[in-house]
């Protein structure tokens, strides 16, 4: 059995092989923990896209199997007193609008778990608020809200959350707006999507502020954001100005929908 750590580069390599129909021919893979949940969620989304190809891929630890089972059954986990990680599969109706008590308790626990590890309450509140904005984005734009998933993980040094769906993706979403029908690929769509006022709605609607609010809530040199949709990924690297700081756009194998990963790293003493 081959082993690999759950890094985004590994996820991309495996998906490339799966897309070409060659992953299963490489034998069994054990994905070891890397300290990140973002790559695991992307990998599990890819496994839904190519189930036969990923049949020989297994995971060390319990988090990835728990997320896989939650996504399959619609049953969340990670809202208990001692939990430091969890996942919430999104239902057909927006749990914010329905005031779903299970969602509210789960989200509150994620926030408290980070605060109890010593993360600044103001920052945690901003991150959790951003998580809620991105969850709402799934219902607003994906066209497949029931495929959505929200996940979090807290360690002594990091607070990370992921919002994923397997819907239409950013390119198809923006092409519903005549102003962006010319966009050539998902990379161009991601680059546009983080600009103010850009969405599938006309600019006059005042919509298209979700990604901007996400970035502004994370104006710190210790937050990294990754947006993956279709055949591209856009990473906003740690900077005090994420919209105008260092950005890295990379071409990847196509993954349905949109996955947003955000991680905040504490200062190492």
C-alpha cells in the first residue's frame, strides 16, 4: 500500500489520475493526516465524482471517514462538548433561514471550540461569520444546495473551516450574468468572483459582496484562503491585504462545484 499526506498537491495528483481512469491501476493508497481538513474535503468530493477510481483510497484517522459518512447520510457530527472537528451536511432548506437548532448549536460549538483553545474572540467571530456567509452562498448560487457541506477543525495552532458543494461551479454561475458570458474558464471566473459586485446578478442589484466580505473579515497575515472550482484553484496567501496581496492561480483537474478553505495559523512562539 502506498501512503501520502493529505496536501492539496496530493489531492490534485490523485484527481488527475482518476480523471484519466488510471488511479485504480496504481493500487491502494492510504491518505495520512497532514493537519489540514481542506484537502480531505476536496478529496472526498473527488471520490463522489469518481467512486470507482477512489475505491482503493483509504484514510488514516477518523475525521475523513466521519465526513464521508456524514456527507452520505446527511447526519452532522462534531457538535459535542469535547469535539474539536466536525462536519455539517447542508439540508435542502437553508438552516439559517429555518433557524435549525441543530445547525445553530453546531456552529456555536465550533466557535467555542476555537475560543477555548485561546484564539482571539474577535477573530473567531469574524471567521464564523464568514463561514455563515459562505454557507449561504451555497444556497444562493450552487444550484445544488443539498450537496453542500460545512466542516471545521481546531488545534492548538490552527482554526480551519471548509464550505463545499458539488453544484454548477463559479464559471457556470457567473455566465448567467450577460456581463460575464465571455469568461473562458474557471480560472478567469474565480479571479472575477473575488472582485466587488461580481455575481450572476446584474451589478445594479448590489449583490456579489460575499467573497469580498469573506476576505475583509480575514485581513490578517496569518489567514490563507483557497477557492477551488472546475479546473482551477485560486489561493490568497497570508497578507494584510488579501484582495491586493499575493494571489496564486493554478490549473487543476476539474472538480465539480466550489470548495472554499480558510485556515488561520497562530504565531509560533
